[in-house]
């Protein structure tokens, strides 16, 4: 390595609500945490416009502003916040070895993984153009903004059906766009969608382009059998084809499920290796909310402090 090894009691990877909350608690416990922000400083909330469901912000808050507040609070108690990405790890013994940006190696007595997850996108140029302006990957986060309006959801698995069901309680009409002629979701989720009067499943279609002026006002869809293009007039477009946890560098080193989510012990954030903890969306494929991520970040820091005290 080109730089001398650095030692730390607590290394935190990731800078979303989980990472920064872990940093606040670890810093207040005198663990002098070092936090690396990762590929997307601030996490998924930095691509979210308005956050209205996080306690303590009665008027709502912009996602990037909220994460700036989290960072300032972590730094106030002494967290060493750095820009950089963990590129490889050795968890075979303590202290754990973590390489940042393929060049700097750190030795950590405890490791908190809060690297989050990344929403899978369709890859449409218009999808990114309208991201935050009618395009979303989280109905629970953004559905409220489309009360009484018409929206579309793309996908055919449990995630898509859950999103469509949630939106059906808020929106006038929900179109569920699926490329096949049957859903991949569990039977229970399929029945829930089929029983909802305001959900219409658009079979054998794929989105081709999201259209609008400053915000979304429609989506062009293509029939996969005939190639025919049609338009749905919608104000919101929800991509629900799943998330990918940012856990690749831990593959083969920590227990994970088939989708790459790090497995933690029930009721805790302990991973399969003592001294390594996972918090937030990298281990949570169910709730995926800022407030639950922050909660597990708190748990990770408390677990890390107790682990070190027991050594």
C-alpha cells in the first residue's frame, strides 16, 4: 500500500441515515469513528426532493439538506468524515483490514457496514431526467405527493405489487405495467392487486419513454408482441423492479441472502463475524426507510461499543 496503515476503533462505511446515526452514537461513546462516505455521499436521500415522513421536520425537508444536517451533527461530536470508497476488505481476523480507493489501508477494531442499496432502474434517459420530478423508486416515500392523481408502476414482482397496492389507497388510478402476461409476485400479493378496483394491469408492455414538461405527464409504452406504442396519462411513474444492496466487496466473507443482503442476527445488527455490524438498506430489504435505517445505525454503534468493552 502506498500509505502507512491507520488504526481506528470504529470504521463506518456509508453516509446515509444509518452511517451518520452510527457515527453520532459512536462519537458520543468516545470511539472516535472514521466514516467514509462511499460512492454516493448522503445515500439515496440525496436524490430525493421532499422528505415529509421523517420525525422532527414538521414542514418537511429536502433530502440533501437533511443529510447535510446528519453530517454536521456527526462531525460536531468528532466523527472524522472522509470522501472515499471501500474497495476491498479482509475480515478473517481482527483488526479488520479495509482498503479505500485501492490505495489506503485501515485497520479497524470494529466495522459498521452502512453502504445501503441502489434502486434498479430501467435505463431510460427520460427516467433520469424526471427523477424527483414525477419519477420515483419508492412509493412509501413519495406516494403522498400524488394523492388523487393517476400514476404508473412498472414491475411484476412483490415489490411492484406492494407499491401498486400502497398507491391505490392514495391515487385515483394506478396502472401496473408488466412485460409478461403473468405476475412474478406471490399469490397473496397478486390477489391483493387483482382485488383493488383502481389498479389496472397493463400486460405485455414495457415503458419506452417518460414524457412531460418540467414534471411527468405521461408515459409511452410498447406492446412487446406487436410493437405498437400507446400513451398513458399519468403524473407519477414508479420504478419497482427491485434494489441491489451495495455489498459486493463482502461477498464470500459475510453471510448474505440470495439477493446480496447481509444477514444479521434476529433482533440485532450483528453479522456472521463478531465485531462486524450491518445497518440500513444493506441488510434491510423490507422497510427501506430513512427512519428505520437510522434506528439500525444507532443499534450498530451501541453494539460496537459493547463489543469493544467486552474485549
